[in-house]
């Protein structure tokens, strides 16, 4: 199995199921069904601060946010907004940005013998 991807979410924000579906679709499109996806609920301000959680949903690939938030974005239990490539805002990352980031951050798949 390849290193995993983590989806951090706050249950007060309704966009995490869509983000999870889009993440799994991007991995499938890239032929990376070997990548494990873990969903982690953030339940307190203290946990948000410890995890540098800037809103739901937040993705991490090897501990790196593939679509980094603006500098100085505070941690907290809130809904996150992403900017799409066409300039609109969205509650989930731009699919093309997500695919590009996964290509960049995931190690190549291993060949099993």
C-alpha cells in the first residue's frame, strides 16, 4: 500500500462527504487505488490548533496540505473555502489542483511481484 492521504473535517461543515468523494475520484483517475484514505474528525479548538486545521475539509498528503491556505490563516472549527482555477470559490478544492498536487506529492506506485 502507498502512503495514505488524510481528510480532516469538522462535522459542523457539510462539505466533507463531497471532498472525500472527489478525492477518491481523483485517486482512481490517477490509477492510485493503492492509496489509503483516512477521514479524521476534528472536534475541538485545541485539536484544530494542534493539527493546524484551518477549516473543513482539509487534505493532507504525507502531512502536507496539497492546496495550502493563505499565509496566516487561523486554525479553528470552521468551513474552508477554496479558490477554483476560474476564480470562483468552492467548499472543496479545484479537481485539477487536487490531481496536480496528488501527482506531485504521492510517491510513485510500487510494483508488486
